[in-house]
């Protein structure tokens, strides 16, 4: 067994075509698993890999003669593509301008998002560095405001049956286990959020996902590094911005649909395949608000040692 993910448990297969190998050693240098070595002037599989080939494809991508093929763990030589030329890349000031212009948008024009745009967002998000290949990130897509509203409605109904989770007796019992910060978060944020979401929905206001014409939910599996869905969601958000869409991350749904039978039923109803440690919604739409000013942000701390 190699490093397991929900999609692969075995190592990928490395093959080196000795006739094409020019012994440049780039594959050996690129492989952080030490799966390759040079022997008698040729790259060969080493007998001391760390975990076994995880199928990152680095050796195949760096090889200047096409001597290496990786098969398995969902990767094959068909996955290689020629990199876009350097002169096509956004430079730092263009990238910074895109990032500086982004504001979280929660009011959208009544305009649907074309399938091609959705594909473009997914194409960009798939390039995100996601832990161990093959990526264990799943994406659930709601591609109309009717679908986001229906999801939000269902979520609010589900919260209605989960009131005990934010009841004073439950929070008092849990405080010694999950600590002061969690207690404060639940009392000051999650408990009022239940009320805001459910009462808002009763009044016809969707404060869960704002009736966005597109929502993507990035989540993992029991195997996934918790960072992976978040990184993919961030890439999707930036791609959405570059396509002229307003975007906003939504963190509140994921943690509330992880534990218990009702959560499991809710996930099943909405085609969410796994529970996972982290997950994030990103909503997209043509912004109904225009911002003239950005807001300078800070980190909690930068400690350069
Ligand atoms: C992990 C995460 C979760 C978030 N969850 C929500 C949410 O549930 N609802 C919401 O309206 N905004 C949510 N936001 C958006 C933040 O409120 C927003 O990023 C913040 O106010 C800063 O504003 P800006 O994104 O315009 O800079 C979330 C942002 C992040 C990064």
C-alpha cells in the first residue's frame, strides 16, 4: 500500500524507457519520494522510495526526452500538457490589482452564469496544490439561484432540528472539552447565527448563500488533508474574480453538517459524498454592488526570525 487517499491506495507505476533516457538526472532531483536513481548511466527505479510513487508526475513532466511514464493513481502520460509561455503570465502588479479589487460580494444581479464560466473556474481550481495526489477534493455545484435558495432552505430546516446543539445546557457541558475560545465562538457567533439564518429564511431572506446564481462547495474525504479543499476554494474564488464575477467564501455550512445522523442524511440528500475535516463554499455572481475603495488588511502577527 502507498499513501492512501479515497481514490487510490496503491503506488503508481514508474517506467523508464532506457533508449530515450539521457541520464540528465532531472527526474532523480525532482522526485521527493526518492523513487528514482541513476545507475550505469540510466534513470532506474530505486529500491529505497520513502512511500512509493504517489503519482505527482514531476519526473515525467521534467524529463526533457519523454523517457518517463507514470501510470496509476489516476495519472497517465495523457495528463501532460505544454506549459503556457512565460510572457502570457500575469505579472505581480496585475496579480496584486486583481487581489486588491476583490471584495466579498453578497448582492448579485439576476443573471445566470454560463456553463463555460463554470468550467473555467473548475479548470483554474484544479491547478491548486492539493496535498497528496490524486486530489481528494470533491466539488458540489449549485448552478442557479433556485438551487442555492433550495439548498439554503433545506439547511435552515435542518438547523431547526439541531437547536440542542446551541442550547445553554449543551454549551455548558462542552466547555471543559472544547475550551474557552470555542465556547465564546459558539455563544457569540454560532448560536446567534442559527437564529439569523432560520428567522431570516422565515422572512424570505436567504442569509446562508444570498441566492447566488452559483455556489461551489469544496470538501474532502476522511483521508483529505484539511487544507486541500480550502486551497482549491481559494483558487476558484480568484478565478471567479478574474472572470468578472463577485465572490464570497461561506464557512458556516460545512462544520454544521459533519456530525450525527441528521447531518449524514442532509449530506446524502444533497449528493455530498463524505464528511471531512474542512470544507468551504464559494458563491459567485455578477455583483450588484460596486466598490470604489478597498480596505487594507493586517495579519495577527508577522514574526521574522
Ligand atoms: C473561511 C471563510 C468563511 C467565511 N464565511 C462567511 C459566511 O459564512 N458568510 C458570509 O457572509 N461571509 C463569509 N466570509 C467572508 C468574510 O466575511 C469576508 O472575507 C470578510 O468580511 C472580509 O471581507 P473581504 O473578503 O471583502 O475582504 C468568509 C470568509 C472566509 C475566509
